[in-house]
């Protein structure tokens, strides 16, 4: 008996079923992607966003920032960081922003710094 017939008798003849399997995997991946896209765009609650509109240097150890924030139906905590000329964080502040579903709120915060700062940026907003 040739060796190939022994292997075929033991394990069966090799068949290519990659066409059907790859089709099923492709359809599954497409359905998963579409499900995620629909959920994230229409069903998931939006994240809070914040934008610094202007800032002022109050004195050597304080900076004020005017910002707009949109939180949706839940309150959020927004983080602000003051930076010196070398790009090092020299001040940090967390601001509680109440829920607002209709429009973005115009707010102001003051960040205390350890040395004089030149700019202030909003790092992130976390929905509670």
C-alpha cells in the first residue's frame, strides 16, 4: 500500500473548505463592526467635551481660563493643566461641570501654579 493511501485512510482526504469558512468569518466580522458602529453613534451616551476659549495670567502663581463645556445628561469632572515655557506641568485643577443637555456652558476656572506659567490646556473630562 502506498503511504498516501494510509494517511488518507487514517485522517481522511484533505478537502478545501476555506471558501465557506472565510465567508462565515467575514460576515461575522462585518456584523460585529456594524453593531459597534450603530451602538457608538446612536445608542451610547455622548462623552463630555471641553475647550479652553481664552486664558489670562493673573499673577506669578495663578492663571485663569475661560472654557466651554458640554456634558450631556450627566455631570463631569474636567481637568486643567498649566504649563511653563518648557512644557512642564506647573499647575493642576479639577472642575466639576454640572449636566447640560441643551447647550455648552461658558465657565471659568483659576489654576494655582508653583512657578509662572505661560499657557493652560484642558486635559480631559470624565463623565460621572
